[in-house]
């Protein structure tokens, strides 16, 4: 029911905008309507894609054993990809210093990329232009913590748990986010045997951390340990 409502609202807006434009004889009205329809279609497409991702999460690993995945390589690849996108142009998106070697987790590649994409997209949407967004990894003995920190307005403590619920936006009405990003991330985290946590970044901002169990298929325990959040950043070129 929630999904149907979320799709119905933007579609009704598209219909209303197009109907008004069809009644006008002014090319300027047509141009404005086309821009509004384009933006609305983009938001609706993104919402449909996120709903599909939520449904797809039910089938993680059902087709057989999930292969080991180097989360260091996937993180670097995703951040470099997003740093080159138009949506990140007005933000300072970068990587903290990463381990020199691989860190292995057992996960579907598409699921981790979907998770990272939603974390980055959320940080871009809910922070003001010029904000610094940093992604990194912290290696522990048997786990790895993947974090995204920003210096935006942050989220009140009492609202953080609610942000993991579908269509919850923490009371924010000044963005076009759907409120599905962190719900998708939390679902993926549970499917991968991990957990998600939200904490405050001082003096202001938010840190979203994903804790995942490590595997070591080659019995190599000598991977380097990166710094904690706030370490030296590796900027995308």
C-alpha cells in the first residue's frame, strides 16, 4: 500500500502538469512543463528502481553459494564512479585512506554496489552544496566497518532509528528523496549478516556505518589497517 501511494503521487503530478501544458498556446509554458515532466519522470523511475531492489533482496544467495567479494575494490570503484557524476559536482566526495590489500566479504556484487549507491546518494541529497562526504573502511579482527561521514546538518538522535524504515525521511521536506535509501541499505546489511549504525559526527554531521563479517579465503591475516573516520582522504582523480 505504501509503495502504491508513493508511485501514485508523482504520476498524478505528471498528469496534471501535462494537462495544463496542453491547454496553453504559449511555447514557454510547454518548455516549463517539459522540464517538470522530465524531473518528475526521473524521480519516479528512481523510486521504481528502489522498490525493485527491495523486492530483489529477498532472493540474495538463493541461486547457490555466494562468492567472496573484495570490498576495498568495490568501494573504490563506486566512489570514483559517483565522483564523476553531475549530481556530485557541488560536493566534496572522496575516499579515506584504504588498505593496501583486499578485504574479503561474502556478498553479491550487485547488492554491495546497490548499498554503496544508496549511501552516497543519500549523503548527496541530504547535505547542502559544498559539504564534504568521505567514505572509508576500518579493519577489525573479524569484521570490517564501512563508513560514510558528512559534515551536513546531521540527524537528531531520536530520529535515527526511524530513518531505517521505508519512506521515512527524518522530517525533511526540502529534498526529493524517497525515504527508501537507508531502508534498502539496512535490508542488505541484514541479508549479508551485518548491521547498520548511525552516529553523530562532531561538530555536526552524520556517520553511517556498515559492519560486515570478514572472510579470509587465502588465510592471509596480514592486511593493513586503515585509520578511523576522519583519516587522510584519497581524492578521486
